[in-house]
């Protein structure tokens, strides 16, 4: 990865050897293709189907995650609204114990305690100082060049959310300063903070805070229901390789690895099977059958209280020292497999409490401790359900010097790649599309100006129905039709298709969060079916809308399909003419390419030019087709 310190590779590998299974024939060195460091394998390696494909396995307890950190209890208890000495507003949307918020703050605090952090060598390998800043903190000149691009229209250039998060972190640090020293990036004493004050008075610290965010955003993996987003040491070293396309708009993934872990765990404790799930099921039964089964439920509750599983003893035993084990100098997959096959309970012995209390740190005891650590790690690694794995799925290629690549998201368009990782696909990105909602709302605004009060109300009623009911049903019908067509295609061309290696780059089944975001042109120059449906709704006679869509629950899906999703040639020609006008307006809304090229104040002019040109190419594909 670009922002890993080359001078810290040796200490990072030592950390991986002590806390993970890291395949010993992997090489970390400079990459010509990914920028910065990459992960390579020896060119003599041969890819055979029967060979072990595991490159990295890390116990979930070793992930850098809020739940594994010393600050987690403080994050859970934090409530900025209760701070009596704070005059700034509370940001209720920012929950510091969850998701990206908690992970960023965890990284900041774990870094601040230096060698006292269990992840010190890993964190020390991340080049935070030289990390790129989030695009919302780019200067105004560069933001102006991105005007009316997807990045702009999706509000990715707005810094308010980031600064409000920063303010909450500052409050957290101030509230807990008697327990933990305030990290320097959060050490701001002034009260009554707001985004403008932060920008004007603490810009340098804000930029550094943004680099912490970008370091996390570009490296984090979604693990499971319990750990959620986490930093996974080792897994974030692999560079990105974008997919390629073949005829028929099929994307062919090119990455060599997949990140896998068991995500179906309890969101309260992280276990696969636990009392929390049983309790939830019992509560549901009690709610549904309360009146009829009161006596039976009381008996069940008593039975449960008498038969509580003795989990603690088993957990303690799994950590006990195995007597008579030979010294483990290196953890290999053979050793992990051996542990998996053994019945550990036959070999476990209890430590004498007196012996534990009098342990000295002489060489013999230190040697014994190291053995025990290796045994514990091997035991943890033997349970794959409690680990995260990086698995080789395609052989590294000679043309890339046998570098092993990951994919940072074969489904991400340029806007999201830029926001998360700071780059875009230099060639055409097949996930790109072009949003036309601004042009749609311009047309609606002009239409309302021409209508009388009653007609404006009818138009608004259609939009409200679309928001509340129609859009979800339109998507459901499109999705079901798409899946039906897909199944028919599988039956006809079963031998020609490989579902694991191909995906449709212009799939109609893509879900857009809300209906305005669905008004767009896809990469291949086609209009989304949602766009046509919305245009049809706007033009629909109000009486038909009222009696067949607004007040018809039983046959609503049927009528949506018939009225909004079925088009004749005349319908399509009329709607395409409307979209054509939008496209011309959209092309004129971009910053001119020559102005971007000649911008002297932009460090990212080349990237911005490429991004704008790719969006313009999509629009021109539609124009060329019509």
C-alpha cells in the first residue's frame, strides 16, 4: 500500500509473526504498479489447485478495533450532551463507539500510547503524516474544478460531517483527560467550537485529523456483526488491481486474493452460538404467545436458569498451558492443522496459582512464556471461525512481477474510489454512471411555474407517492424481472458462463438509495429503467394515477409494471428526447477541460481532468445512440 513506511517493514513482519499466521514466502517490497509497497511471492511459486491457499490468518481478537482497545468502555459511556462545560452543540448523529467513528478514535489513542499499545509496530508502519487528505478538505479552487461531477452531487466535498466528528472527538478527549492524556491532534482547549472556527483557527490540526480518517477509510475491512469495521494488519498491504471488461459488458475480476471471515456471529458477544440468540428467540415467542402460554413460558425460564452453559471453564481451559509440548519456533499451517485435529482437553493441565504468582523474568521463564504465547496463538488460529483469512484465488502473474493484488471494490465508481482511497481508475471505470437529477429537478421547477395551483398539487402528490411507496416497488419489480432473465440466461448458456468470474457492469439490479439518485445514465450509455418510470409517472394523467396507483393496494405492482415500466416506441422516443436535453445541459455544467488542464493552483488537475472526461464519455454515448 502507498502509505506504508518502508523503513518499518521488518518490525511489521515481526509483529505479524507473533500475532498472526503470515506465510513465510511472502515478500514486502516496492511496487511499480500499486505505488509504495506491495506484497509479492517468489517467482518459483507454482499455483496448484491442491496447494494451501492461505496467505494470512489473524484472530479477530488481534484486530485493531474499538472493542479490542483500552478506550472501548469510555467510548460506550461517552455522551457529549451531558458535558456541562461545553457550549458547542451536541452532534447526535456521531456515535463514537460505532463504525468508522470509533475506529478512527481508536487508532488515534492507540498511537498516542506508543509502545504500550499491542499494535505499536503495526501502527508505526502506517505513514499517517504523508497520507492524502480527504477530498472534502481540498482547497476551494480544486473543489470548484469538480463542480457538477458525481463527487460534488453526492456531497462528498462538504466538510461539515468530518468537522462535527472532529468536535465530538475533542469533547471526548477533554472529558477523559484525567484518565488518559489527550492526543496532540485532539488537544484544543477552546470551547464553543463550530466548523468555521475549526477551519479558521485549527486548520493544521484539522488536516492531520483528516489524515487519520483517510488512513482508516483506505484500510478498513468489514469483519462481522460484532467487530464491524476493523483494521486488519497484513491484509491492508496488498495493492489494488482494477477489473477488465470483455464483450457483453462482463467485468472480469483480476485480483489474486479474497478477504474472508465468518460474519454470522452474535452482535452482542461475537460468538457463533450463545445465549443472546436464544434469549432473543424466546422473547419473540413470549411476545406472540403471552396470553396462551404463560405457565409454559415460566417453566421454560426456570429450566433455562438451571441449565446455563458453563462457558467460562471451557474458555479458561482453552488458554491453559499444554504440558510437555515441544518448543514452537515458528507457527506453520501444519502445526495449526495438527492443533485442529487434536483433542486439547486430554493434554491440558492447570497452572499452580502459587507458581503463577511467583513467576520471575529470568531467561528460563521468559523462554517458557514465549512457548506459551505461541501455543495460545496456535490455538486461536486453529479455530477458523474466530479468524480473518486472506486466501489466494488466482495465481500472481509474471507481467506484474508476481505481485499479489487485492480489489478495493470491483463495484466502486470513481467518486467512491476517490473518497475512500484517493485515486480513480485511470482507464474507463465500468462502475461509473452519470447522475441527471439536477436536470430533472430543473424541469420540474419550470413545469410547476406553468401550472395552476391544483395541477401543482397533483404533480406534488405524484412525487410524494414516489417517495413513500412507488420507488421501492418499482425497484422490486425491476429486480425480480432482472433475476428471472438471469436464470433464463443461465439455462441457455450454462457452459459459457462463470458466475464467480464475471459480473454485469451495467446491471439493472443496482439499488440506488433514493429515487433522485436513480435518475442517471449507465456506463454503456443506456438510461436506467427507474428514470423511464419516473418520467412516465410525471406525464401520467392524474385520474389514472389516482385510481390505479394512489388508491389501489391489491393490484399496485401489476399496474406499476403495466403503466410505468412498459413502453412503446413513441413513449421511448419522447422520453429519450427529454433525456437528450438533460445531457446537453449536463455537458455544459462541467468545468471546461482546458481550464482544468491549465489550472496552476491544483495538485490534482490531472486526476480531475480524467474524472470529468470519463463522465462526459458516458453522456456522449447516450447522445451518439440517439
